[in-house]
C-alpha cells in the first residue's frame, strides 16, 4: 500500500503556537481584570458617556459630558442639580420623566457633579436609559456665568456662609435662560401638559383671590387683569427667550448686592426677581396680564400668568390640597389640575409627606402612574 507523505512547514507550526499563546494571554488578562473588579468594583468603575448608546445597567458610574454651550431655542428646558450629589432622588426623577413625556420640549439636566452613580436611585436609573429627549451634563459654573453680569461670582458663592446650593441654582437658571432661552423647571414638579405655547412667562405666587377658589371649580383664568393680583411672582418655573432683558437686569442687581458674609436664602429668588420686574415695567402690583416691552427697541415683553397655571396648590395649600384629609375622586383631582401646566410640590416645606400608593389619598399616587410611570414604580423612593 502506498503511503501519503504529508509535508509540514515548520514556520506554519510556529505561527500557530504563537497565535495560541497570544489568545491565552488575552483571555488570562481579561479574567484577572474581572476578578479584581468583582473584589473591588468601585476601584474599577465602568464608565459611559451617553445615556442613549450604553448597555443598560444600574451598576454603572457615568462620566457626564461637559455643558459648555448650546444653541438657543424656545423649546427646551433646563433642570439643575447643584448640591453635588451624583444622582436624582425619586421625586426629582419623576419631575424629569413627566417633562420628557408631557412638555414637548428638549430637556437638559445639568449637574454640579462630574459623574453619575446609577446605583443610588432605581427610579433615576430607569428613566436615565428610557428617554431620548433628555440630555445629562456636568457644568463648570464659571463658564455658565461667563458673558453675564455675574461673571466671576462663583468664588463668592463658594465662600457664602449658608444656602450656596440654592444660590447656585437661582443664579444659574437666569444665566442659562439669558444665553440660551427656554424654560427653567424646578425638580419638585409634575408636568401635566405641553409647554410649547408658553413664552416669556412667570406665574403669580400667593395670589388673591386664592388659587383654589378658581381651580376647584375648573375656571381657567387667562388675561383678565381684574381676576388675580399679588405682590410677588414665582421663580421656580419660568420661560424667557434668549437675550431677554429681564434676566440681565436681575443678575446685575445680584452682582451688586451679593454678600458672602450673610446667611440669607433670599439674597436671590422670587423677592429679588419681583422687585426688578416691578422697576423694569413700572408697576407696583402683579396682575395676570401681558406686559409689553418697556422700551421701543426691546423685545422683552412678559406674561404674568394666573397662579394656578404653575401652582394649582400655592405654598401654604400643598399639604391640605395635595394630601387631603378626606379621599378625593378622580373627578375632583382632574378638576383641581384642569387649568394647570404643572403641579409644584414645594419640597422645602412639604417634602416629608410621603406618597401612599393610594390615588384617593394623595396627588403623587394619583398622577404618578400616568405622568412618571417608570419612576413611580419605585414607590419607596417617594
């Protein structure tokens, strides 16, 4: 029988051995890395840069994109998290989710922190991966304040005796709206409907007659100046076009009067904004009305909306109206919110009231399943 002789190229054998060695080395390195990461996961965090193209896992540490500049737009909204924490709590996540679903705006959530820890809040992790109209950034507030009258004020805020977190938010919202335009929204709200029709607007706060007398009978007040009045506007939710004269004037006032040695929450805020608006438009009292630009060359008109537009329950009424002592029917809730773009919960006063999960007992439990369904799945965070 004739035998076949198979020739073997010695160089080919060497290449095969080398290839197997390289594959073995890579596999070993991969295995060692994951063993070390499992032993100490915080030492070797997984970092991602976008909430829309990453593997969905709540164990991630997210490196946020820098917010440096953005195109001006009427149809965008800014949320601010200025405490430095790397996540949103349940009710904050609900605010962002409701805006993503209902506002019909592009959203920008700006953090003081450079990273996010998605393991800190299940509700936040769930919404982080869900909505493509929400962008998350980290901000250098020195850059946010640049090009405005408060350029350089960051050092003074950092040295303030108290309330620096609030001051950052109060100043940054005005700087952002002056430069880029759009909405600023607090993160203790639920958005109920599209905000596209609202332009250059504040709402009245502490209105007379009281908001609930009108809203509870479903009467939506518009521009009749005889219907509501107040000494103060609400600055927690507002819209201003890019280049509007009002935020510039408020920031000029803040830059002149800001004193780091004072422990004063209200060095900035609704009282200061109200005073500047009154001076700019030559008024003494706020009515729900449209106010034309104060100068011929200015495009800085302003609408003062009735209180219930943004506040179906005013500051003192949140507890009694939104956590009622007697059960409410769906019809009663709907009538209360019928005239409103949003609900504001004034968390600084009422934040300790919990959602029960019973839609008859509190407004979060009535609104949450429809307006922030992903976040509200985690009722323990509310």
